[in-house]
């Protein structure tokens, strides 16, 4: 069986976890957490990374920091994971879904402005498959209407737009280190804070509403309850695992890119024949090979192809059911404008096996079977 995903493991993770145990430091904010945050700050070139328990929690933190309240509206694509919406629904916001572009499956930046009302508080671009949204245009709109931008960069670590890391264009960038992402700590994430006026409050909220961090740094002499908050800091054991991966970030990235490029080359012919479409990476973007997907004719053909691949020992999966058509999406959101591409394109999309260590001959085999299905 060729799995759809195998969590990355480079070999040093277990030793680092042992070190954390031997140091008698397994709760949060120890040496490994600090190293991971520093690496993320250096790599993305932003001021502050807070390692969190998930990207879901990073989004929630951002939502609290933006002071999203009942009645506020937040604009995002419908083709995304539930957490993108839930983080704002939890604060009482209404979600305004905007159609996607069929080429990248990202929010159509041209449709955002018409969805803005006097209640709009934030825009949440999602960098699908680690390919960037049109950030220049989105930031220009945000500036014009004085809106927050929270980038859902869960899939996008190591990707760039105009040579800058994704996650540092908006006020906040939210990364994921879930086991299905390029780098993992089991469950985890990071909140990148690009606007320094939020840093102090972010530390307080992520430390259960206390000024523990200021206290540890000697900036205040009492450790006390100062704000709302929750427990958003991961264990050192998880951070130690992640550190092993971040140290090898380039190696993992190169390996994934090789697999992505091989799929892309080998599926060229089928795409030339018009049987499938391959992913598009716009000119200003470099991506991280988070995902390799193809698009087939329609949902029926996709169902048949998934079954055919499964019979041949290959696990392939579809992705999001658009949020606006889900039960909670109907309650908490509304689609603005016409759904030209969100539903149609989401039904055509099929994700192929992609992980660190996927073998070349496995990719040959997968492409062979796909070719065979279409002949
Ligand atoms: C994975 C993912 C999330 C959630 O990440 P967790 O770390 O599992 O909470 C959110 N948004 C997108 C686009 C994702 O792909």
C-alpha cells in the first residue's frame, strides 16, 4: 500500500525528546521551544513567533488579539479547513465566504472588495497547497479599508511570495505542525506576529492570561492574572520533536520538491491530452510541495479514480467540502456573490501521495496507474 501521508521523521527527534526529559523540562517554553521560535523568526524574517498547540489555536489567538466581536464580519474562502472559520465564529463573527480562483484554489483577490461592509473586520487568506494568495492586492485592500489580515499559512511554511516568507504579510501568520504538514510535532503550530503592538498581549493570552513571561524575564515583580487567556503553549516533548525537523528543513523541502516535480513532469502528457489539469504556481510564488493534486472531469470520475487507485494499492484523497454548504457554514456564514468555482473545482480535485521519503519508483507506479485509468 502506498500511503497518502507518512509523518516526517528524520531520526534525531527521539534523542531531542530524551534530552528534554533528562533536563527535567517537559512543560512549555523550554530550550527546544525557544530554538524553534528563533528558527521560525530567522527563517521568516519576522519579529515574533509563538509556538502553539495547533494552527487552530494560532488562529484563535489571532482572532482574540484582533478583538473580533459579535456582529463583526470576516472574509475568507469557503474552500478551506473548518478552523479557519471556527476561530472567528467562536468570537461571534459572521463569516463571509468569497469565491476562489480556479488556477490556485486560493481566494479570488478581485472579489474581496465588493464583499466589504461597515462590519468587516478582517480578511483571512488561505495559502492553499503552500502556494501564495495575491498578497500585494490583498494588503492594498486591507490598508484602504483598515482591516486586519490573518494569513492561514498552515500549509505554507518554506513558501514565498516575491521572495518573502508566507505568514509575514498580514498582521498575523498561522502555521501548522500537525502530522499531515511538511514539518510536524504531532499536533502544534506557530503564531507569527508581524505587528509588534500585539506581542506583549499575545504572550499573556497564550500563558493563560498571566504575565508569567514578563515575570520570568524580570520585567515585573509579580506573576498574576492580567487578561483573558488560555493554554496555548505546547510541551517541550513536542517542541523537541519539531526541532529535529526544523534543523533538517531544507533537506525535507528538497525531497518533497523532487517528488512534486517528478509528478508534474510525468503527468505532463495526460494534461496535454486534456484528461487532467495539473496545479498552477504563479510567477511570483515559490512553493513547498505541500501537496500534489490533479483535477479530473467531475466528482463521478474522481470517485471512480479513487476506487481504481485503491484497488491498485494507492491511497489518494479528496479535500475540503466547501464550508458554506456544510451545516455549520449555513448557520455561521454566507457566500457573497456567485459560487462559480468553489464547489465545482473542489469536486474535481484529487490529492496524490506526498510525503518526505516517497520513492521515485512509487511515483512512476502511481502515474502509470493514472495513465492506465484514462486509456
Ligand atoms: C491543517 C490546517 C489547519 C489546522 O491546523 P492544526 O494545526 O491541525 O490545527 C488550518 N488551516 C488549514 C488551511 C490547514 O491546512
